[in-house]
């Protein structure tokens, strides 16, 4: 997902992606996918997912699908969407919610979750201006 900017840059300078690396890009992407895969979606610690509704890199629908899979596996998930936030701006926007979530989780206080009524993201929005 984070390769989108690099691919666009390569297109802009008319450089084939295969020439950006010493190894073939497909090999690198397979290796990254294998090393970052979740071995088990059942995670004992509650999970917070904050995503921008204008995130064209990590796509809100993909984040929803991931949260759904976590919920199905029995993980407690809190999912927050940030209107018109992009991949980069969602991090800053999540500071309105994430610190309280982390404080509750670390203190042992109950952390709810959205699994019972996981909100769907709707269509990709335009980025904030």
C-alpha cells in the first residue's frame, strides 16, 4: 500500500519500477508480505484502528475488512474513521482518540470495541484541503 507514492514517482520520471531496485520488485514485495503477515488474528490485546476516509494507500474498505477479520477471530477492535483524512493526516487526527484508548488498555480498564456494530466506511472521500 505504501508503494503508491513510489510507483507514481517512477511513472513521473518515466523509470520502470524494476529499475528502482537491485533485486526485482516482485521479490521484495513477496518478502515484505511474508514478513508482515499476521500469523493469527486472535490477539489478546484490544486493537485500535484509525483510518482516513480519503486514504488511497491503505483504503478504508481494506481497513474495515481487516477489522472484520479481527472481530471474527475474537479480537476486541475499536475502529475510528477520520473524514477526508489521508494516509498521512489520519495519524494526527487519531490523536483525538488513540491516547485515551491506549491509557485504558494499559491500565487494565475495560476497553469496549466496535465488533458488535462495526461501521462500514462508505466510498473513498476527497482529501481535506
